C-alpha cells in the first residue's frame, strides 16, 4: 500500500477498521472492577496489550523481521492468550496498541497503521469467539482446576480461525490495494501459517493456565522467554540464509556480466547438480551444498581476461592454460566464505577427469571429491544443451549419449547414470531466472572442441 493505493483498497482498509471498532467496542462498557476473567478485566487487557506493544517496539526482534516465513512472529502467543482469557471484545483490544506504535516501513503511515490494527483485531476477535463457542472458558475455568485436555479442541478451533481470518484479510488487501490478480492473492496464505500458529496456540494456552493459577501473571509471562529465544534463533537463521543467498547471487551476476554468452549457465548447473544429488539419495544438507557448488563452479572466471572468455575462434595452447586457471582462482576467491564448505572442493576440481588427465591437479577416480564429480557431469550436460557463441545447443538425448560415451574416462559413470535417470523422470527445463538477452546465432565453427571437453 502506498500513495497510489486505489480507492477500492482504501475503502477496504477503512471498512475493516470500522468493523474492528464495532467488534472491540463492547469491551469498553465492561466495568473495570468486573472480577469475572471472561468479562475482560481491565488489568488483563492492559498487561497483555503492553506486552504485545513492547514486542512491536523492539526494532530488530523476530516479530519485526520481514525475511522470516509468515506466521512465525514471536508474540502471537500473547494475542492468543488474550483470546483464551478474555471475552472476544476485550481480546480484540490487546492487539491495538502494538499495531499503532509500530512504525510503518512505507507511506501512507496512517493507512498502514489502520490496516495493521484492523487485521490483528479482527483475527484475535474471531479466535476468541470460536474459543467461546467451543466451550474453552468452561474448560479453563473449571472449579477443580483447568481441564487442559478438554481445552485443546477450543484452542485448535481458535488457532484455525485466527489463521483463516489473517489469510482472508491479507488476500483481500493484496487484491484491492496491491492490485495482485485474484487467482494469486489468496494462494498459499493459510496452510503455511497454521503449523507455527498451532505452536503459538499451545504457548498461549500455557500462559492462560498459569495466569489463572496461584502464581498469576508473572509465571505466565515467563512462558514467553523460551518462545522468544527460539523465535529469535529462527529469525537469525533466516537472516544468515538471506545473506548467504545475496552473496551467491552477487557472485553469479558478476560472472554472467563478464561472460555474457553463458548467462544462466551457473543456475542451470546448480539445478542439474541437485537432480543428480537427489537421485543419489544424498541428505538435504549435501543437496544444498551441491546446489551452491553448481552455481559457483565458474566463479573463478572473474580472474580470466574477458577477451579469452568471449573469443570467437579456437584458443591457443597458451590461452587455454590461462583459462584452465579458473578453478584455482575460484577456490581462492571463495576461501573466506565459510558457509560453502564442501562446495569449494567442487569449484577447485570440477574439471578433473576420472582417468587422471584433467586439471588442475590431474586427480583420478575416487581421489576426485564426490561433489566435484557431480558438478562435472552437470556442467558438461548444460554446456552441451545450451547455445554458445561457437555452436548451437544439442538435444537432451544427444547430450546424455555423449556423457555415457565419456563415462569411465572423463566422467564418473555413477553420476552420469544418476543424471540420466533423473532426466527420464523429471525432464529438463532449462529456463533461466534472470532476464536473458537474445542469444546470437552461432558464428563460424572455430574448429570445435567437444563441449564436454572444453575448458570453457
């Protein structure tokens, strides 16, 4: 939402704001001294509202991190605890101060504050309403003590209503205010938030049970400490992951800019490496390592003169020796990037051959790291199925046949077989995520070297 928000979007936001006011208004008529906890005593509302507002005021807390997946905000348990402890109208008030104190990242600030307050107010009201309809207050307020097993169904209903309302409202604002097509506005909005919100619902239930216990609010608030630490760690993980991806993306873009005829090659090699790794049954961590290895295998070309990378004709022996230094350049350039791990070995050794005639060190057989043998096959496959300055792309079956012909001499037969099986099962879709420039027609053949054996 910005200054160009359409009239329909503004009307939607202000209409929801009016609806939220109507939902919360009855709580303002409840006497502050009302001892019945479901009636919404002012002290409970104030404490929970202050706690939630404090969480929103923390500049770098997990609830403020936009790189964290949806539904993982650290302080949703506060809103859900309010839904379990208070009447629907009173529970709706808990979210209002926090939404209003939060500084919007973009303008118009007033419209965004109204939207933030309205969506959480309505979601919390709906959660509290469903909780009451399913008998939640009776289970929590039993004379003999809280009936926790009996409270699980009302809590599950409340969490589902909370997520459903958020998904419904978010899809509406995307369609009306952000002009997102209706078929995409609500897609994937509900289910991804349900699992984390269910955990928050259980924490909110623990808060509600302890709040009613002899230990009171202090014990209830202590429940949030491990939850906050957990969410903060999760947010830190996603911050680091985003930084890693940005680093990789910058390096790949630099290579693509320098060697324009192989634009998109790195991403496709990463994709082919993943196909091989999954076919081999490697665990998720190694699959991700091989994806990074495939994407960054040619980063050393940043140290090779551009005129050699873009040369139309065949390379002289001296020029070929210069290009053959790019694995070592890449290995040195990525020395300080700790998260790459095993991927650096693939960057260094992806031009080794199993018969020992490759470079830079002439390793043979199993002495070549497994990740490098995977990337070597993926690299050669994409080189053959992509149009280059010196030849047109080959069909996938032709490329696979060439890999099988060279298996045992240049390539590891196990990796070639894994790629062939993966291609037979999934096919090959060599689209590029970046915007591709038009590929020029092939120039006159420069005494073509077979793509699977080219240093480039």
